[in-house]
C-alpha cells in the first residue's frame, strides 16, 4: 500500500471550504487497499476520520490522525426478477450516478439529482429531496469494520433509516466505513411529482431523465453552486414538531408550510422559518444566509468552523425566539 500522505490541506475537499489541515490522508481505490490503510493507521494508533465528497461536513482547522476517503469508483447493473439492482462503489459521484441511471430509463433516484457528494455518504444522512429518500430504493449497504477490517452487508432495515438519520450517525458512527451500495430500481414508470412545482415542469408521462432534468433546473434556480459560492446545501434539518404545536403556530401563521407526519407530528420548513425572521440575505463577516434560499448558509471566504457555528447559532436562536422551534444543523461536525 502507498503510504498515506502527510499534512494534507483539506480546504478544497469540503464544499464550505473551511480551512483544515489533516495529519495523514488516504484515498484507497479497492477493498484491499482500504483494509491496508486501516491496518496502517491502527498500527500507529492514529484516530480515523471518514470523509466523502465533503458536501455535508464541518471540518476543524486541524485534524489529527488519518482522514480516509474511500475512492471505490466502479458501479454496475444486475437484473433481479422484476427489477434492476445497481451495485455502486462508495467513491462514485452521486449526481453522476443519478443521471446515468435516469438516462438508462431506470426509475427510483431521479428526484435526488444534483445532490452533491459521494455515494458512500448518501446512507449516513439518508439523503432526500422532492418527496423521495435514499431509503426508498436502497437494498443494502456494504461496510468494512474500522477495528477489524471485516467486510459485511447490512440490509436497508438494519440501517434504521429516519429523516436525515441512520444507524451510521448513531450506533455505527465511527465504527464502519461504507464501501458499496445496492439500489433497487424499476423499469416501470413510477414518477413522484407531488412535491413543489415539479409536476408543472414535466409532461404527463415523463421519463426518469426528464424528471431528473427538471429537478436540476429547480435546484439551480434556488440553490448556489458550491463551486462558485461555498456552502453545504441545506444547513438545517426541517424541524419536526408535535401536531399541537403546529396547530398553535398555524393560528398565528396560517400560510406556514407544514407537512403531516406519522405519530401525530408535523414537519415544518426551516427555510420559511428563517425567512420570516428577516434573515434571507443576511451577512455577518465571512458567513451569510443565501439571498434566494434561507436554508443555505454560505461562506464568503476568510472564516473557519468556530465562526460558522456561531453564525448558525445566531440564526437558530432567532427562529427559536420567534417560533419556539429548535433548528438542528444537518452537516456532520467532525
């Protein structure tokens, strides 16, 4: 195995472009080289930090030990009974995969187009958009135990998916690295068009590619390109509150977007709450709330993680003071 590179600048490896120097860095391209990297780190007692595409992570200025980014970039399709299963390496770019599947006429992931990052990070957050979540199509996840290098598969049920949540953020956090996904797709039309204005952007019988392209168009209209203006996409989770609290808020704000959930709960739109506080376009030093989408915090340059966390806390405090609703950050804090 090639030796992990020493003292690597990760500022360009996270879409918020937060300054970060890591003591050691490895990007293995196979299971064998990944296991070798783990062995190398364990032998030297280095702590291990897992990275993906850097689109949903808040990095510190200095990171000790080894940052490990799986770069397994192969994927293929297998027909199984009435469906098609895509086996996808963790290092494959998620958006590129979605567009490739949609171009092949395969349904299931098209609503998740233009979500940044690598496929290996997708299950951690149970990524979702426009009425679809990864858990809707995920068949299983291949993982490698950090402590032993053992390879095993987890079923979708074993992943314990929730809203922007999974076992990889809880019981398995820091214990496994995701190396491959199995996605069950369909050749039969099954468009999900009930979210926002997506239905108005496509024909009555759209192809998965048409849906994916419509999603891309909507996202580009509303969201800044991380390559142009540093950001991590949606910074806050949409809060889920008790139905009774939602009803009280609706009495004061009848126009408030709200989405009924199971167990007498209601999901609110974090972007709308922030916007109602007059914070859309607000800037304080190196950080700001995006002028078109209040759910996105942007980095204008010259800031660091402590500064971003202070700015995010001020936004969350403003929402709580007005609505008594708590906002939780979506990106992972390393």
